[in-house]
C-alpha cells in the first residue's frame, strides 16, 4: 500500500508572523482556516514539493521552535541560497561536513559532524548545505542533491520538480557531454539521446554514461 508523506506540523508561537515568514520564502499558500477563536490552521507548500507544512493555533502541543533538521532538497545550493537571501531571509553560508569528524550535536555541528565553510570540494550529492530558521527557531536545511544513491528512486520514472531543476540537470549533462566528446575526439550528433541517458542515470543513481 502506498503511504505518501504529505504534511509536516511546524510549532509556532505567533501564527500571523509565521505566515508572513513562509510567504516570504515564496511558498504556495494552500489554506488558512479558522474555527472561532480557538483553532486556526495554515498550510504552505514549498515550490516543487509534494509535501506541505501546516501550523496554527491549537494545531500541536509541541514547543514553538522545537522542529529541527527539516530538509529542503535543491539541485543548486548556491542559487537556492541566493534566492532566499534576495527574499530577505537570514541564511548561513554554504557549508559541508568534515567527513568522519564527530564532535558535537549543535551548531557549528551538523548531526555530530563539524561544519566546514564552502560547498563540498568535489560537489558530491548529499554533502553541501545551508541553514536558516523561522522566527520561532524551527530549523531548516538546504541540501544539494543532483544524483541519488542507488535504489532511492524508480529508475524507470525520471521526474523534475520544476523548470529550474530540469535546466540544472541539462547544464550538468551538457558539461559531461563536453568531456565525452573530448574523450572520443569527435562531435556526437546523437547528443539528445546521450543527454537523456545521462539525466536518467544521474537521477536514479546508476552508472553514468561515459
């Protein structure tokens, strides 16, 4: 039976302040319902996401700001960070972890791993981050993923959440195809098929064409 994660509950202290913040992110406002003075629920959906967040009055008993480690997956960490900064969001610099150096649980650590300034030097998926918080302190992480680990998605179903994600995938395929033509020493007239194979393999986490 399919079980699709659709809603995350975010505990906030000031509903209108939180609404303004999440609207500032550019997320889609799906609902703002109230039942008298005792109940209110607001729902936002991040651009390109199939999962939404809700918050409001008497929605959860969790302490405001206690939601941490909420991941937002992006295909270009630098561009995503700059977009949020342009919207007035205070966000950390891009950072990566220090591999197996486990040193602590809170900032400047990420789940025990020391944060190192700048994106992952090898631009590996799952390794580059940026962090920000909402006004209550609920903590969000941008994580850059361009190639999934094997088995994480259906290799027969390649999808892109937005036009910008598709454009980023095309740019990576173009760069890889340029290296392919250098190796072969000739122009590849069948580049559309090569691009398609590369993009499918990259998303599925299978071996990339050479």
